[in-house]
């Protein structure tokens, strides 16, 4: 990335700090690089200083790249920012105003209603589902065959979130639901990468495809809701818990809201974790000594058993590996906020309406916290070393009141599936593939295209 740099000051007041902007093209600003080489653009910005500006078309965006900035923006000033028009206009028409796109008091109410089943206490009860599906999928792989590990991890995490959300075996329906979900997430990532996406109501080919996919998902979820309403037997799935939840005034959520939350959780709850696991396998294949350590750990702790929640504390190396994969390839590699008023962050002025960016991808590559940042080194997450990291230097799940609600679920899932699968099979990368992250065509930082690995049964 050789983009030039210009210095510009957003109406500085006395004593306010200034920062540089990446020079862009007239009207489109830095959108061409943002679409072509987004990670390269962010890395280039991070190299200019702790704060650097760019332009989404005519709109400025400021990348803040220090852990202290995360604390200031996501925690201390959490309510001085919202998620901005791009998120609102993309998510709300397509899936409704779920917890990911809602704001203010409404978001706080929804978060309170939805949070209980995501607490660590409750999440532990899903460990058996994760182990069960991990065992199921590895049994479908025969010795010596080649699989696309990226697709397989997506099927797996989709089955798990389907079971946790709806107590349904969507495994066999992965094709229909998976295809619909893929169309929906492709629509979201396209809209978020485009300066002026056509409104959702316009009958463009992409919008028509998305409407159709959303209908498939809605019909299926409505059937689950109807089943719960017609059958009062006690169940532990998220949907049942959402339907029983009551706010402070004793009011339940309406069906439309339950639908929006289910679509949000279904979407947010599988692609991110599948992405993290795909990169974990890729990195392990590239680093046989770490792969061997993982396998030694699972063999000595599990001795052939499917791991349970209680085993996780005795599988620390697996957890270190999963965290290191999240560091190098954070599925949510960047996210944004819009200033609701003029705000000062670390002495830099952010005018009302401007966009700020936080990028775990660049934060996780700060040399002072992660020496030789491109090196895969799971020992960075040995607990004593991890404790030395400043708060928010490692940010795969965000922070503050909008921190990922699925954090404990995802961490347990990654940890447990890694152990389950590593005990049964060894993967090796099929030679001749170029595997790179593709942030443009997917919402999460998925590998571009397929990741072919050869399966060796143990
Ligand atoms: C490795 C897996 C995952 C990663 C890296 C991840 C990352 C994130 C991040 C960074 C945010 C905050 C975005 C922002 O502040 O703008 C977020 C929010 C969210 N995540 Fe996750 N996530 C993962 C898994 C999950 C799972 C398994 C679920 C649900 C089962 C989930 C549900 C959500 C929801 C609903 C929000 C919005 C929370 C709110 O705004 O209050 N995520 N996630």
C-alpha cells in the first residue's frame, strides 16, 4: 500500500491534537482501497500514528488505534456514540431492529432481556451440544479425503447455534438455511462496503435475492415460534427463554422482535466462530509443533472421551491456540461508531456526526504488546503473560455495554470444538493453495475461497 499521506486538522481548538489523513480520490475518497485492500489500508493508517483519518466517499472516518482509545470510545463515551446510518440502514429493513442495530433505551431493554441465557452459568449447559456435533461432523469425514474446512466449520457452528437457539436439528437442513443465511450476510457485507447502496425496498437483483432468503429464514423461525407458543413444555433453548422473558414492566417481546433477535443471534452466532475455527486449523497446519502440542494435551486429558465443560480448565494450550488465532485473524476485524455530539478522545476532536473506527486487526499487531506480531505464538496467551497485556489490547469481542453478548458461548465453542476434533483427526493443508483473509465479500474475516485440508483419522 503506497497511498500518500496528507496532514489535515479538523478545526482544531487550542491544545487539541492533530492527525493525518490518507489522501484519497475526489468524491470517492479512500473507497477504492477500502474495497480492494481493506486490511492493507488499515495497516497503512496504523503505521501513520495512533490516530489517522480516511474518507468513505465525502465522509471522514478516524481510526483510533490504542487500547486507551477503546476504553474511551466503547466504555466511557459509549452513549455519546451510536452505530451509525450504515448499520441502521442495512440491518433494520432486512431483519428488524435486533440487539445488534438497536440503540439507546431500547437497546438497553433488549440487552437485559436477552442476556440471561448468555451468562457463563447458563452457557455451560450447551457444552454437550457442542461436543456432540463436533463428534458427529468428524464421523462424516473419511480417512484420506479432502474437505473444505471453512465450509465444514460453518456447517458445524450453524448446527450448534440452531440447536442452542431452537432446539432443532438444522444439521440436515444446512443447505436451505445455510444458503439463505449466506445470501443475507453477503447482502449485509455488500451494503456496508458501498457508499450509497440502493434502499432495501428497491427491486435490484441483490435485494430480490435477499428478500427471498429472508423469507426462507422467517418462515422457518416463525414455525419454531408457533411450536413454542402451542406447547408449554419446559425447554432450555434460547428461543424459549426469549419468549418467556419479561421486562421491568412485566411485558414480553412481540413476535416481530423475537424474530429480529433470532435472526441476529443466528447470523452473529455462527459465521464468526466458524471463521475463528477455520483460521485455527489453518494456523495449526502451518505450525506442526503447536499442532502436536494440542494433540498431546487432548490425548492426555481426554483419553478418548468427548470433552465436557469440566475438562476445559485442563486444556489450557487449546485455549491459548484459539486466542492466538483470534488475535491474528479477529473475525470482527474492525467496527465503527458515529459521534452523537462533539467529543474529545485523547485530546483529538471528533465532531458530531463523524465516524470513528476501531480495528482489532491493527490493535492486535501493536509491537509493544505483541512482539513480532505476524508470528503465530500461542504462548503469548500463557495466563501470566496475558495478564501483562493492557486492558483492551486484545479486543476480539469489543468492549463496554455493546460487548459481544455471545462471548462466553463463542469462547467455549472454539475451545471445545478444537479439543473434540483434534482428538479424532489430523488435518494437513493441500499444497498449492493461497489462503488469504477476505474482508470485502464476507461480514467476518473469512478466508477467501475454500480451504482444502486432507483428513487423517487418528
Ligand atoms: C468468535 C466469535 C465471535 C466474535 C469474534 C464476535 C465479535 C463480536 C464483536 C466485536 C461485537 C461488538 C461489535 C460492536 O461493538 O460494534 C459483537 C457483538 C455481538 N455479538 Fe458477537 N462475536 C462472536 C460470536 C458470537 C456469538 C456465538 C453470538 C451469539 C450466539 C454473538 C452475538 C452477538 C450479538 C447479539 C452482538 C451485539 C451485542 C450488542 O450490541 O449488544 N456473537 N460480537
